C-alpha cells in the first residue's frame, strides 16, 4: 500500500480544518486534509463571528465571497425575572478598530463551503472526503495516519505534523491521549433555527434577546434575513431527543411563534460544556477547534476560537517548515491559545450564569445587583470588552497594557482618495509600525535590526489614515512603536529607541539561527 507524504496533515474539514488548509495552501505547504463526512454538517451550529475572524477572511482573500452571508449582530437585551431590562450588550462605535463590523451573524453552511473550496483551490492541498482516521503513530520526524474510506479501502498518509480539527469527540485527541480539563459547565439545551415569514417577524423582538427567566432560560438571536435562532434550556426530567422532534420543538417555541409563522429549518439538542485540553500538542501532533476546547454559546465565540487556533498555529508551522524559525517556536502554541481560551471561557461562563440562574431568589438578587451597578440606567456594554489578551508565549518581556492584544487595522487613503484597509495595502507578516512623531533615533533603531520585519511609519503617503484610528491608538497608549506578529497580535510596545532595540534583539534571539521573514 502506497504511503503519501506531506508537510502537514489535517483531520477534520470543518471551519477550523478548512481555514488551516487554506492558510497552509496559500503558503505553498504540502497539505493533506480529510474528513469522514462528504459534506458540511447540517445541524445548527455557529451563528456569530467577530471582526478578528472577518479580518482573517480578508487576509485569506475570501471576504467578498462570504460577505453576502453576513449581517451585523443586533444588540442583545437581557430581561430579568419581572421582564425588566437588566443588561444590554452592543458593539463599539465607529471607526471600527479592525475596519470590519465588530460582531456579525452568519449562515454557516454556505460559508463553510466557501472555505472548503478556497482550501481545495491550492495545488499544494489534497482534500480527501469520506476518510475515517483509524489509527496514528508518530516519531521524531513525523506522523503516520491509517485511514479507511467509506468503501472500507485502507490508505496511509505520512506528514511532518498533524493537526486534529475533528470536533468535540476528536479521534486525534483520543488516540494521542490528550486529556480535557472540566471548567465546570454542563447543561442540556435545544438549539433551533427557523426561517420566519412576515407574520412571524411581526411577533418577534427587533433585537436579539436573553430571557434570564429561572423557569426556562432562553436566547433568541436575529440571524441573516429571515433566519432566527433559539437556544432553549432543557428542564430536568425532559427528554432531549423528544424535544428535538418537530412536535417537541414547536411546543417550546409556542411563547414566540407557531407553525403558521415560519418553517422549522433544523434543530438539535446539545449539552453545552466548558472544557479545555490540558495540552494542545503532543510531539508532532496538535489539536485545534472543538477538539481542543468547548464553551457555552452565550457570546458566539465557539467557531471564532477554533479559527484563532489555526491562525496562531499555521504561521508558526510555515516558519518552522521553511527554516525561518526553530522548532521551539511551536512550543508557544499551547500557552498562547490555552490561556486565551480559558480566560474567555471563564467570562462566557459568567454571562451564562446571568442568563441561566435557576433559583428565583438568586435571580431576583442578580437583577437588583445589575441594576444597582448601573444606577438603574442600563447602558450598552460592547461585546468586544470581554476579549482577553494573550498572557504567555511569544511576547515581549517588557510589560505594556497592549502587549498581546490585537493591533488595529485602519482605513487608509490612497493617492486618488480611495479608502483601503491597511492589511490590503501593507500585507501581513511581521511588521514594525512607528507613530508619525517617531524620533530619528527611533527610526534608526527600527532600521538597524536583523529581524526582517516590514517597517511602516504613520504619516507617510503610503500610510495616510482616513479616520486617525492608529494615531489615537499610539497617543492613548503613550506608545511610539509596535512590533506586530503575523496573526496581528502585538508582540511588544515601545516608547523609546532603547526599548525598541532591546525588544528587537530579544525577538531575534528567539528566532536564531534563522531570520524572521514576513
């Protein structure tokens, strides 16, 4: 039996696997990706994305294809025990920090098919559907996969590295004995998608709603077009399978709509968990997406988290495979992503606690506390405020509030007055961005380094801002320079030429003997 050899193998061709294959394919990495299913998953899953992910789609070159399936996320209004508004989540004001709508809703199946087609378009990517992973073994030089197709024909694939993107019941995670940590959340919910008609729309709220009612917590999300999503908690003693039937589902939807108000598109019962893998790498094997973590859906971050995983990992694999970085760079994957996911999941659990409190007295106390905190006037809180910074891994040793956060993407003005997003003008990769007021000494420190990052300075004809977003970022953070990673996270922030030289030297030491390249 012939063994096919690749640089990277990916098991799972859902959103995380498809984006990983697309990112590696665009870099010319020989990539094999397989999935046991022939088509995308047909049950309700993700419905929300954020601007970090739409920026990723922009960088991948698929944003225009995906745009028709996106719409801005409405505010989310939280109603308490007595039906009063107790909390409201919204979005940041313009100019948007990443040049995209900060929160969007989307329809997953067509978006997932676009991501799959994009990955398959690269000559270096081999896609094999209907392939089940039976076993794997690894040594210091790579991983061998034993596969079987849907006609029971076996095959073998060999790759330098393996990424398991094969979902919550991950075979890759199981075969490599990567344990999960329980972060303390386990609840049964019914998830329902309905295509609502005009009559139904007239009955429903014009914002997304969190019904924080102890007798049955529930969520209604306004999706694209006529798509409405309900997430409804399942009470003790109820049969999840029966509730997932049309009859059971319509009974739970009765407080809002009836069968005359729309078409039941799809529904499924789930157990919402808060789990994170203890380690995300074992030897040459990595896990990402639901294989590495699961979180409740209350902020719509599940798919976002998986795409952050592969965005973080793929530029590092590319650098290592091409000899631009030592293998030790891959050690930063687990601390960076596990720390971020754990922190965000903890915050999501706190939102879930507000929504899902079952004790009536505690729910009343919750309502009173939230209203007391805001002086009785509920003001919108941006969803983006819950995003944590990276706390470990490949970051500068020099502390700064913006270290490990996402670097902004402003709109730039071209010579003819047109507006373009910054990444489309200067590209991605390692960047060293200087404020317009950077001193000559700072400019000299920026140019006299060996790391090979792209040097960009504000106020030049190539970097003239339309809205002053970056200039404000530098001023607000008392910063003159920022070293930005290929995944747009800030490696370090500098106020003086000495600080910049020190950080560049430390970064070059990490990448020795290879030079960092964009």
